[in-house]
């Protein structure tokens, strides 16, 4: 279960028993579905970029989606959709936060 104080939740592309989740583009698909949930709401063309609240990424060699708590504050049903996606597919979920890249200082 995800705590109510988590700033970010990482949904990993591995099931709890360590199997790689398929299809291989699942993270991009999930983030694409969530693209209209963003600060200021959906705008013309916003479907062409990911929401800052739901970003596909790689952690090591594992596909993942980073979901920011601001999504929950903006739309609880959208948050529930993402969390239930992870639960329904038995994916690993971790509470954490992204650290700024040291090279960007």
C-alpha cells in the first residue's frame, strides 16, 4: 500500500516475483494515457508530451513510471487508476523521490 505522505511513487516493470512485465512499452503507454493530467489541465497538444506527474523512465535496466503525489491532489480518480494498474498487474511499487542530476547543478 502507498502511504498518504509519499511524494513520488515508482511503479517498476517487474512483478513481485521478479518477472519482467510485458509489453515492453507499458511505461510509455501508461504515461501517455495520463498525459492530459497536468498542472493547468489539458491544453491543445498536451497529448504530445508526458504529464510532469507521470513520467516513464529507466531504473537500472528496468522500465518504470514515476508518479508524483500532485496527481492525487489534482485528480484522485487518475491517481487510483495508476495505483490500481500496478496492483492489478502485481507490479512492484516503491515510495521514493527523484534526485536532481548532479550534472545539472
